[in-house]
């Protein structure tokens, strides 16, 4: 969504 999916995965992992 933001870049390719790395930032999205990072934020998703932080939220979980």
C-alpha cells in the first residue's frame, strides 16, 4: 500500500 508491502507488513506485525 505504501511502498510495496514491507512497510505494511511491518506495521501489521507491530499492531499484532
